[in-house]
């Protein structure tokens, strides 16, 4: 059996989700010969050019780094990887689909850590979409990579319960879980004994990237749908609605699905109660109680704290 240090790995990742796996590989003395991450880009409110979280961690670990602008039709990058003679490529939220010419280079193949229980939620935003759909369970899948998006054979998966969690909370559980799944499975991958289970492609669902405007809450929706969306958009891109001319972020909320009498039901979005316990807002078939809100340019506050210095008129309408 090969020692960990004899297995040459190219690691490809970009955001925070990819940090635990990179750290775990180094901690367990796997030979990470190169880290590939997206180029430095403008980030944050000031749009200052900032390196990716993976680049920062790789620099801390004194690992070689490559940041190609593209990997498709990039002969220079393909030659760089070819000349390294890697045994394995490991991918975690890199942000690009690997072309066949890269997939064919390492002798043990290319594996990907994906933040869903495949074949559900293939795509860029599996955690957001699982929370938005009201899933009570999700997980991570380790798979061999194919040219099609997240369609490769499954090696292993791990599950967690996520009922009531927001996207940030689920992310923070899945990232280290994916790292453990990878390091637990690597010996079998290298030995050639790892399983390969073909995905049920007919059961696949797609998780497209989340756009900022998707955070706009429509109170004409059922209360449970609104609650799921608020949790899905937390911490980013953030849920919001307009009260008069003010865009109010909705950080945390509770749902009551009891349907009001159809003849007396208030217009969805109407503020029914404003108290220390929260802001109760009418939905299509129940109410949503806002617990934590954020006014423009201010920090998030519990409603009880917000009301100490601000007034909210009963009978207003969120739109």
C-alpha cells in the first residue's frame, strides 16, 4: 500500500467550503503538490480585489498555487498539470467543470466533494436549494468526476438532519463532514477498491446559483415557503422586503401556518402585531413572525432591541 506522502494530489477549490478538506489532507500528510483556485476578484462592499479563502489557506500552508483565468481550452494549464504527474485530483467547490483532458490525467482519477445527496441538487447552490425546498435531511457526496455536471459515479455519502437550520448552519456542518468523508475514503481510492455506484440520472434535480434578487420575500406565498426562503438566504445573499420605502433585511423568522378565515384574512404582507416578541406579518395561509431584522446601514437586531429606538406602525404592509 502506498504511503500518504507518496500520493501526489492536485487540490482544486475556492470558497470556505473547500478549506476543511485541504487542511485535512495536509494534516494527514497527503502530498498536496499544487492548489488550484479562482483568480483574485473584487469582493465585499468595497469591491477590493481579494484572494479566495483557499488561496489564503494554501499560502498559510506554504503550498504551491495556480490561479488560471480559465481551464477549458487552456493548453498551458493542462501542460502544467500533466508535467506534475498527479496521482489524484481532488475538487471541492472549485467553480468550473473540468474538461476531459484534465479528467484523464491522474491515474487514480478525479474526485469531487459535493454538498448534497446526489443525484439531488446538482449544481452551484446545493445547500441553498435544499434549505429553500424545506428538506429535513441533506449531506455530502464523494464522487468520481465526469464531464457532465455532478453526474459521476458515487463513491460514498454522509447524511445529516437539517430541520430548522439556515444555509450558513448547514454549510458549517457539511464542510468538515466532506473533509472527513474524503480522508476516510482516500485509502480505498488509492488501493482501487473504492465503490462506484452509478447515479439515478432520472432522479436528478438542479440547484442553480442564487441571485441576490431571489432574497426578496413575497408574502403572497404560503407561510412555510416564506420561512424556508428566509432560512435559505441566510447569511447570503440575505432575505429582504420593503416597508414603505425602506428595504428591511429579514435575518430570522418563525412560521405559524394556521390559516386565517378567508373572509377576514388580511392582505398578505400586512403587519398584524408589533411587539417585543416580534413583528407578525400576514402570509397567504398563515403568519410569519420576524425575530431579527436589519435596517439599511445598521447591524442585525432582535425586534425587541430595534423597537427601543425605532417605531414601526401597525397596519403597514411589507411588499
